[in-house]
C-alpha cells in the first residue's frame, strides 16, 4: 500500500499503476533450482488485471499459484519464515534438554520424522539459524505485532532461544577448559550455512570475538567465506587474541588444542575422525552441526562434544589447561 501511494505521489500524468506483491521463497545456494522447482507461487494483488498479468507470466512454470491480497501475500512470506525459525529453535531447545536427561537428539529426530504432521525437514539440532532471512523476518514480524499492540510470544521465544544457541559451544568449552589464552583454536566454517559466502548472523560472528577476548590464537578456515569474514575481523592481532586465515582444514587443525565446527561444509564433513587425533595437539572437538557419530570420534581417541548428544572425556586424555 505504501509503495502504491509513493508512486502516485510522484506521478505527473494520470497513469494507472498496479502494485503487486510476489514474495520469493528461495534458499541461498539453490536459488536457480528453487525458482524453477518451487512448491508454489504466491501473488498478491488488488485488481483482476494485475492478477491476470501475473498468472500469464507464471503459467509456463507449471507450478501451483496462490492468488491472494497484497497484505496476505506479505503475511504468507513472514509466516513461513517465522514458522521455520520456530521449528529450528524448538528442536534446539529439545536438544539441550536431551543432554540433561541423557537422551540422544538424533534418535528423537528419527522418531519424530515419521509423523506426517511434523515431517522430516528442519528437525536437525545445531547452533542456531543465521543468514539474511530468518533473523530479519523474525524480528520484523515481532516488531510488527508490537506496533499493533500484540505480543508474538512464540516468535519472541524463537529469537531468544536462537541467540542463546549461537554461543552454546563456547559455553561448553568454557566449562571444560580453564582458559583459551595462548591456545591454538581451529575454527572450521565461517558462513552461516554451506554453499554460500554469506556470514550474516553466522555462529562464527558470535564465537570468534569471545575467543579473541580470551586470548585465543585462532586459525580459521572456510571454503568461500574468508574474504567476507576478514572485512569484520582482519587477519592479525585483536587485543590479546589473534586470528589467522588458512587455505585448508589441515592447516587449521595442525597442532591445535581445540577445534570448533561452525559450518557443515561437505569437505569438513569428509574429514575422517582419525585425522583430528593425528593432526591436533590435543584432540578436543566441539561440533555445532552434529557431523560425526559420537562413538566414532571417541573410538579414535577424540574428545567430542556436539548438540543434544552425550559427550564424555576420552580415557587417558586430560583436556584441561
């Protein structure tokens, strides 16, 4: 409505201009595929002419079209992203409880996924959502509700859980280690998810400054996200800490005292458990994406902590500093 009024205010001639809402549902890293294989196309219009024009444009795609009002179209976009955010935060909350009661979140997910009412997507526990969509849209919808005097308690809870989850690994490591000062810390993954160079709201942005504040010597690796991360944290000294960017995971892991996995890139997932034991000075790994099986890492002598699953010290290994 505001866009339409803005256009009318600047028109010199009496020209009829139609404004439509056509929200996208593309995921970063698969935008082209998502465009041609969308589950639905949403068009929001206030006139039959605009509706028919958009219908004609999208007809060749052979994708279901949902035609609604402009305001409903905008709300569909917000509702979808906020629902996904709540689903992620709910699973992370359950994962944290699993650790306390001795359950395994991956067993729980497996059992839940067979329920058709729930489905199998967005059930994986981890260290929170990031990027340009979910964090922005949750805050925007929560703000919109407040403007109308309504409190979106579920959305607010999702935001709060996500904020806490971002630094979960750091807090776990602080309970295990006396200090990070002078330790070589390997950081694997800087982007908020694989297949993108986007670091917006990435867990790495929340944890790296905490590690630097404690004097950690960080060796960071990401297949494509380093250039963007360097704009925020240039290579070199930062207070009592330091960050060095390396060309591969082996350089990051070599002689490291502790490793943090923030992004589940394919090449990071391909690292064999034995390699952590072979390369690291003390094989202590905090995995925010549950890449490995706990028993596989422990069998190789790696002290391994993840999200929503049991973690335990390896016999004969003292990771305290």
